[in-house]
């Protein structure tokens, strides 16, 4: 199965850069997802990494190191609307490939 | 292209009643997943279905909960004889292939009085 660990809460200043870390332990690796979830809303897809390295998508980038069981989400030029929970998830290695979600990191962006 | 649809968005039930939650996957998606989320907690997987088949129900409580995804119509999550502890947000997601990105619906917020 999977164990996913990410910080519970982070705070940052508008305009700054923040890095949200995620470590995982899995018996078989099938990629890693990041989702954003605003309070009271559905999670929305941000990124999917299956190979090592950094993938950039606008203000958001995601990094993966399979050998270290480690990923991070990098948010640049923070805006107030980036205040949300960020969920790290990785599919199981069993036949159904169901993603296991971490508890999420609540990011608070203040002026 | 409409996204994942869920209804109702909010559902209030008294203890002992039945709750039915509906989910229509994104067009072209044949894989449906149900998750439950309690306040301040992460998403917990409940069940994974394809058309007319339950593929993985390892996250479903053994009693009172059932799910289906008929050949025609939406997927249904049914909770019989609801209790206060069932109060939560229930999210449905769909994907094109089994290991593909899941796209989530807006959720149904169930409140049991």
C-alpha cells in the first residue's frame, strides 16, 4: 500500500514562492498527482509526474524523484486565490490503480 | 464538454432514512470512483466502478452502503439507514482509462440530522 506524508499547513506572502513537499512509500510506483482543492469545492487536477525531474506549467511546477520517494509542488508569484488545500496522490500498484490521497497541505496566502 | 456532474449538491436526511447520491461521469469516461471527505481530512476512497461492474469496493463500509453504475444512467451511491457519522462530502470522479487523471465532480454534501 501507500503512505503519503505532506505538511498539514503552510503560510506564505502574496508574490512569494512556496514549495509544498510530499513523500510517499509505495510497493509499486504509477505516477504522482497533485490536486488543488478550495474550501467547499471539488479537487481540481494540477499535475501528473511519472518520470523524474521538474515539469513546469505556468506559475506551478511539480518535481519528482522516484528513488527518494519524493515530490514537491512549487508555486511562484503567489496570489491570494492560491489559498487552498494541495493534495498529493499516487495510484496503488494493485490491479485497480486507485489513487491514495494524502491529507493535503492547507496553504494560506496573506498580503 | 460537460464535466462530472453530481446531484444533489446538498442533501439533508434524518437518521434512519436513505440517501441516494448520483454521479454522471465526464462524456466518454467509463471509470467512476467515489470518495468521502470529512471536514479537515483527506479524500478516502470508497468504490471504483465501470459500467455494470464493481471493480474495487475495498473502501466501502460493509453494511448500509452500496454503489452501482448501470448500463444506462448515472452511477448511484446509496446509503441506507443513515447515521450522524455519515455526514460528509461525497465526491465522484471519472477517468478515461483506469490509471488516468481523475476529474472530480462538485460533490454532494450530506447532512444527517
